């Protein structure tokens, strides 16, 4: 299988790390938008020992190389339109999350996907494939803490100086969709339940002159069966900290509580007097898992997952902009 | 100063622990409602070496003993009416939190308090006086992590078998006011900002046949200055766990992040590469601090704090019942 990359602004590293395991070849790359910088991508290609031609226009690359898979990770606001064109041309797409940065784009992308002739769509929810998250999820979904009643997820990142395209909503999409989508995904994935309503808040205060980048946010999700989801996000982890992130998930079940934090899984289980650690399992590699899915071997992230989480993130952003609650029932993507 | 206790269903232990330090005497006790059990209170009195008469009716006790301070901690739904009567009689009141379990009761209590002739009102926000919380708060309010932008608080408790009066909303008041009030208080106290709007969710599912007791809840608070507050509560910490609670507070500031957890304060500060621990200070004892306040020496919890936090907790419960958002602006207690 031949792979092309469009853009160098997202998590292309997932793809480079998975090429060998997936037994696929990277055959070309191109910017997704005219002003996009590709230096980091090119350094990463070199470090990975990959030689592939650069194209000035991604359309020309697709015309010439006819890849099986196109990786879309350009400026976030431009991803949906490119993914649509790739699907229309019949290429499988492995896209940055969120799949779109507006609900209109998301609905259009979904229509194209559903009308397509078998081209598959995957999304870079690579944080499902972290050993602690993967192991915790397997344990929870196997009933290890009874029925799930509440899931909380945290993303805390260093802000640093972000590329200028982050500074406007049009190109960036907002912190709830960009950073929060992972947490929103964890909530739904661990709960095994769909979203019904969301309320959210966000604020740009404290972003050190970086335009429209929200640096704090929180979301509250009403989910099917009375399950509660809550998410808190911040970009205020000090830049001086060695580790970039402080990601966490806490799951409250009828027979115990489980928490993922610092790469470990801690459990407070019925019958035990103290917390215990869960033995970690080895997850598949995320891009290799997507390719395995194309080959009919199943995949941890479905296109439906990516659509649902993108929709939830965009509705949460909308709620936060309005300072109110957004309901999923009235705007749910149709099936 | 003479102290009487009405009821044995709350945190009377705060009072017993503070008698000596406050240099006050417990002179009598009585049930607050007819069916209230006082065995635990009586055991605690014995353990504390306190001898004081039991009265069948609290009104008779007040008539006869004319105490300076009345401690009100009966069934939660009955506290407000008793506190009102005590204030009307000119006794200082040290009341269980929340101050009331309905907004009507809260408004009536506040009117009585404001019309009073100097009788003071304190509330049992004893969890401000835990060394880690107290030390963290002092550090944050002194600017140790810059401007506070987001505060998250968690209460996680073992459920066990609760007394029957917990099983109905009328006598219990609900989990957001009862358990959550502490977390709501921490959010406001650490933020140093007032609440503007709240959305909340709660659920009784998983309460093992204990009537109307909600065992999961989460609240999202919009606060002045765009500060975000979020709270998550659960009663699903397994009964087998040795420790009763897993209380946490996490504060995100413009110059660092701080977390209270497991009796420690961890900070991620600008300029440091790793997390560091805050040296803990010794807080005052909570009831002794209330008495010091009566003597003009200042107190960590004001009556206004107790009114604001009770109002916020009841509005959050109302929002959770309705599945929507409650605004503080329209219902704010008047000044």
C-alpha cells in the first residue's frame, strides 16, 4: 500500500512510527495550505530514514501517485475539505482529529463518507494507544469496576509559543476541539455511552498574547443512561516543566474507581483496603491499527467514533462560546 | 461562654475537638427532631470527657440554659428553621453546612440573620482547616501560582449504609448540598471569585437501594472574570477502602498549577522542571476559629461565605434536577 502525507502541522509522527509495522510505503508529501511550514515534517522523515518526493500541490501528488492512503494533517481548519476531496477520489483517509472545525464541514464530510464507494476514514486518536489508557479501557469495558457511572478526563499542556495559525479560530478551530477532543473521546470510550447534552466554558485569559487560543476550558456531558462525563483542559502547565502533558482519566463505577495518571493505572476496588496498580498491556501502534482495519482485521477507532467525538467537541465549543448548553438530540448527525 | 448542641447528625466532633482551645463549656444537648438518634453524639461526649445534661426539647434547653453559642447539626432539612429560631433568640449559631436545604429556607434564614442584633452565624466548613487545604489556599491567595483561572474540586466518599433520613430529599437535602458544599466552597475560596452561572448533573443509579441519595454528580461554574469552576462528586468509593475519602483540589493559575491530594500539596511552577511539594502549615481548629471570630479575632469562614456556598449548592442541585443551567444573577441573595 502506498501512503501520501498532506500537511505537516499535526501528528504525522504516528504514521512514520507505524510504516514498518503496517508494511506500507510513504511515497510523497505536500503542504495542505500555501503558507504551511514543512520543516519539522522533513526533519522527521529524515530521522525515520524515509525518502519521498515533495509536491507543491497535493492535488498533483494524488493525480500522479494514486496512493491507497492519504494522511491529512494540515492547518486544522483546512483538514475537512481536503479529507472530502480525498474520499471523493477513492483514497482511504487517515485524518487529524478533530475531523472538522465547523459543524457544517463535519456534516458535509460525513455525507461524502457515507456516499463513498468504500474509502475508509480513520482519525488520529493516538492517545487511545498509550499503554495505561489502553489497559485501563480494556479493564473497564470488561466490567472490572462494574457499571460505569461517571468519567472525568483531563488534558493539561504546556503552551509555549504556538505557530501563528493557532492564533485565529478559523485555522486553529479552538482548544476544546484541538486539545479537548482526546478527552472527549476518552469519556465516551470508557463510558461506552453516547452524549446527550453538553455545557462548556472556555477562556483566552492568560494566553500570553496568542490571539484566540483558549487556555482554560471545562465541559460537562449528560450521557445515555444518566452517565456523567466531565472534562477539564488547560494550556497553563508551565513551559519549564520537563513533561509536556498531565493527562488523566478517572472512571467511577458501581464496583470501584479507576484512574489513569502519570502513565499508571490505579484502582480502588471493592474488597481491597488500599489502592492497587493495574498491570499494563501492550497496545497496537495507532496507524498500523488503522491499516489493519483496512485489511479487515478490526481497528480500535471507527469512523463513527471520530464523527461522534468531533461533533461533541464542536457542540461543546459552541456551548462555551454562547455560555450555555447545547443539545445533541436536535443536531445529531443523521444515520 | 456556654455552648449547647442541637442534634447529633452532623459534625459535632468539630465542636468537641475545639472546646478546650476555645475555652468554652458544653452545657447541654438535645435532639433537633423527634426521631433523631443521639447515641453517637453521646459516645463522643463520653470519649471527650464532657458531662452535660440531655434535654428532650431543644427549646426548653435554650430557655433554661441561655447559651452563648448553639451548635445546630440535626437532620439537614431541619437545620435552617432551628438556626433561625436561635438567631431570633440572640444566640450565636454554629451550623452544619449547608445552612439550608431549600432556597426559600436560605432566604428566610438570611433575612433573620441580617435583621438580628449581632448574633453571629458560622458554618461547619471544617475542610478548610485541613493542613494541606489551608496551606495550599494561603499559597494560592498570596499569588504563588499567579492569577487563578480554573479550580477543580473532587469529593469521593464511601457510601456504606446511611441513616434512613438520608434516603429522602426532604430530610437529607441531596448530595450536591451535603457532600458537594465542601467542594463548592473550595472552588470559590481558592478562586477568590463569585459564581455567576452553574450547570450540574446528578444520578441516584448505583446507590444500592438507598432511596433518593445521589451517588454521582458534577457541576460546572461560570465565575466572575471568566474563571472556571468544576466539581465532581461520588459516593462510589468502595466501602472496603480503609480511607473514607479521596478529596482533591486542583488550581490552574497563570504561573503554575497546584494540586491538593492525599494530604499533600503538589505544585508545577514556572521555572521548575519537576513537581515540588509545598511545606504544610498548621491551621487553626475550626470551631475554636469561629469562637475567636466572636471575640473579634477574625475567622476563616464568614457568614457570607456560608450563604454564598449554600446558595450555589442549592442552585446546582436545582440545575441538576432540571438538567439545565441556573443563573445566579436573577436569584442572587440581595445585599
